[in-house]
C-alpha cells in the first residue's frame, strides 16, 4: 500500500480493494445520486453546458476529479436526451513512467477509452517560470487540451473543476489579487475559434468526490509534477485551510462565498471591469445627479 500526496490523493488504497466496475458505475446513480449525479445534471441544466449537436472533449488528468467526470459522462451517454458526442482525452505532460502506467491502468479498469498523447509541459514550464511554474503549467495545459479537442472536431472542452475550486478561486482573487473574480461554469476560448470550456462538476463538493473514489477503491494521480513538489507556499492550499477553519465558526460560509458571485449588488461597488475596460461607480453616480 502506498500514499499519493497532493490534491485529492491523501487516500490510502491498495489495488486489490478496487470495487467491480459495475458496482462503481451503479453507485454513481444510487449511493451518490444526491451528492454527485443530481448536482452534475443540475449544473448542466442551469448553465446549458451541453447542447444539441455538441462534441465534447472530456479532459482526464488521472486525478480523482477528472476520473469521476469521465464516468459521469459515460453514465450521461446511457441516458442522454439530446444528440451529443464525447471524446475522452488524456494528456501526459511529462509523467514519470510509473505515473503514466497508473493512469493507463485506471483508464483500462474503468473502461474509459481515451486518446492518450504526450506533451513536454513540465519541462518547458520549469524553464520559462522557474520560481512559480504552476501558473504557466496550467496555462500551457489548457492550450494543449484545446488544440487536441479541436483536432478531434470538438466544440467544447470539459474540465474537472468542482465546487471547492470555485470558492477557493474567488477567495484567492480577493485576498491576493485585490479583485472579485470567480471561476465561471463555462467560457469561450480566447485563442481557439468556436471552442468553449465547460465545468460540469461546478456544484459537486470535493468531499463527495473523495468519498466516491475511496468507496470505489480507485487510486488516482495527484498533479504528479516533481517541479511543484519542490516549491513551497502554495496559496491555494492556504486558502483551502482557511475556509475549513472558517466553517468551524461560520455556518455555511462556503455557500456564502459561492453565492456571492451571483448576488453582486452593482449599486454598492466602487468599480468593475467589462471587456477589458475599467469603470467607476462615479459614472453612474454623476448620471443620477443629472
């Protein structure tokens, strides 16, 4: 038995304890119907994430979030009420051979037929941004995934960001960037024509994902990056810990942070930015006086 450290990999699971695939798939719509399946469907409906004629590239990093997302899409295809297609894509950004083997083993066991392709992102990111490679790595990953999705004729790219990612991103922007900006459930790609990014795990809490993975006996990857493992002071983990501490004294503080992004009172903010142009409350204030 071994331990994987990092996001979503604090679970100890030997391979021999993996549940049969049929039991794993059944648990999605039975055991985890309320905590996972229903929230997956609600996000799709609330934000029109899947539309008639879509061809969606589902990106699989091999971590807990993307493995669950892939199984959710497989389940959705069984019950689909509209015409859409799915392509599973798994990028190897420079994994150690043992990590690549683990990824392939999980995909095979879960019967996820994915296009696995190579990209030397870890190495390039370290050269370009030696002190803080994670941001550059994430940006490069996104671009490579868009390119692969486009190559396969897809018009949408699905990523496995979940409810807690949204909250943490909001707080990171407030505390470290000095702005109010959240992670949207979908957005149009800047540099890839007719491509859209969607986040169907938007409502699903990370603890539910961890419980599902542990119940299934699946051993997920962490980011598997030896570069980031050498870096310290990861602000996202600090924010995660801060929110958990706040929840001890403030009931539903996570829900309040999440809902704040859809309850912005435009009459009570100093300024905002739209399409790259900054505005001040004084613009509207002076109009009211006139």
